[in-house]
C-alpha cells in the first residue's frame, strides 16, 4: 500500500510551537502530533524565522509560498493567449470562462481567476494598460451606480401591468424592449430593439430623436418579422416614443414602464451598457461608418451570454424565431 502524506495545518504548527516552547524533544512533539520525527525536524528547520525562532503563522506563510506554483494563467501560456484574445474582442471574464467550459465540456477556469490575474498584473508591473482587457477598463474593482432616466406621460399609453404574462417570463419569443442610446453631440442617437427571449439586438441610427422618425425606424425594423416574432414592445416614458401607436397597425401591442422605473426594461438597458464599451457617449457618430456600426452590433449578437447557457443571441433567435442565417443587425434576409 502507498504512503499518504498530509501537510501540517496551522493548528498543527500552533501545537508544535507550544510544545517546543515547553521544552519537549522532537520525538515527544512528533508522538503528540502523531507525525514522524523527521517531519517535525524538517518543519523546524525549513519554516523557522532567523530572528524570532519558530512562529506558527510565519511557518504557515513560508509553507504556502513554497507550494505555490504561480497563477493558472501564468503557468498555461496557450490558455492565457486564448483568454486575452477573447477579452480583447470585448468578451467579459464571465463569458470567457463560460464559453471555455461549454467548449471543453467541463470547467476550465473561473471568471474570478481571470479578474485576479489581470489585477495582479496591474499591481505587479504597475502597467495600467492591463485594465483595457476589462469591459469597463477599471483599474480597481468597485460597485456600479444605478442610473435613472426621466419619465413623461404618453398619449395612448398602457402601463406595464397590462402586458401579457407571456412577455414577463422570457420563454415566449416576440416580445421586445426599445430604448434610445444618446451621445454627446446633440441630435445623435442609436435606436435599439432588444428581444427578451433570445437577447438579440437590432440597432439603427435614426435621422433624429423626434417621435416621428423614431416611429418610422421602429416600423422599418419590425415589419419584416413574422407575426409571432413581433408581439409587444416595451418603452420607457421618453417623448421620443410618443408615436408608438403607429406600431398598432402591425398588430404590435405597446406598453410603458412605470414612471422613474426604466429598470423594468432591464434587457435593453443591459444591452446599451454593453454597447457603451465600444460606443462610449463621447463617440461622434458622424465619423462612424455603416460597416463599423454593423460590425459592432454583429459582435454583440455573436457573443455568448451566461443567461443563454453561453449560447449567442443570434443562435437562440435563429432557433426560436427565424430558422435562418442571422446577420448582426437589420435587415435580416432569408436565404
């Protein structure tokens, strides 16, 4: 039979220090701890302090430092390259870890391991460029503040409480959330539509944020959808959605969040937050080409999501609604 060796614990080291201070011999200490004398002798020799003698906590730190082989991403260069490449593509650490587990069929590493590796690089090298591998490019970890948007009354407005129950559980496709993504330059905006089940994002740059062009853009986005894929749309109370009732001609029901509660359409709020990583508020949309804009939305729809079991929104939308090849943004064309 093989020999099983168990490392000394902090409690063992405390007992060892106490017995040694009482004047016990190595063999007496070993008998009390039920350990070989050689183990006690090696512990006293390797993990003692030169100035203060044998101290349990110092010995524990020395032993742990000796066993530490470096972080997983420090040791595994191919894995490190894969993780950093996907982070540079805009994936979050949680998405990277989840997709690795999905592809391998087993856990490969946790998102916390990735966060600790990146922040360790910042602390060790004092190179703050490492923070740009994270979605919000923060050099330290902290809480995010909740943001609220103004609310206003709408003509023909129906409250969220009237919305069908099927729209709330995210199990039935065809229920959308809409919001306007604003930028520093006055008049520039991106209209976003977010499907609650698949998390698919449609986005277009309207000519302005007045109610009429916004309603026209919404109609343009939703008209090609099959009826079961465009059942309801939920808005906040911004005046840009005052002409929402034009969607009723398509058989689409429209609903509004409670006043001062934009979080009730949290899906599109989350989507906009993700788009802000590549389209910050300071972006001048006049300098952004259509090709680049479509590429950014394409990347969003083809990035795995934890809430989808690390499938992508495009994959889920194709399976549940279209059963066709899904491009990243409008228009979606059948093959």
